[in-house]
């Protein structure tokens, strides 16, 4: 998994397609490229897959990248398709930022399914823990 900043430091490029080309020459068969609030791209031997982010109320961004990587890897390496793994990974990262801290929620596949169905075209009414995030107006992000 990488993003624009890491790829620029490691390879001297920022374009996702150039990054995949450079990593694939080094033997990488699949690359997950984080786009922050805009979602993520997965480049694999099966092709290029893009998943847009979700608009959620952000309480704390801690753990979003870990949720993205962990969910993608666990689903992809368990035999799920790239598109399925990426869609659930982006949903999991959006779930994580709706609560404070990185231990409050560890979304699973079913949690991501609920997030996907709630957020395709809208916002989730409250945090997945059942608590409304503290503060009257949490910052908005397009995750």
C-alpha cells in the first residue's frame, strides 16, 4: 500500500499509474494506492480498480489507512475479487474515522456491507457504535 507522499519519496513519482508501473517492475503483483478522502485505487494483474470515498462525519482520522490496508489484504488474500476487497476496504476506512481513537471500532466485512448500503448516495445517520460523535458539528470529509 502506498500514497502520493510515500511514492514520491521512494520512487520520485506521484502519478498512481506511474507508481504501479515502477512497483510492478520490482515484482509487485498488486498495489493499493490511497487517495485519502477521494478513496483508493487497486492495481493488480486483473486490472485497475477505483473506488470513490464516502462523505462521512470525521471524528478522528487515526487508523483509516490501517483499516483500508487490513480489510483489503484480508479479503483479497481470502479469495475475494479485487473490486469486492477494494469496495469493502474503502468502507472500512470511512467507518474508522467516525469515532475517536483507533481502538473504538474494528470494522469487519459485515460492518463494511452495512456502510456500503447506507452510504451509497447518502450519509450514515450516526456512528457505527450507536453513539453520535461528540461535538455538535464534527468536521466533514469525503472518505
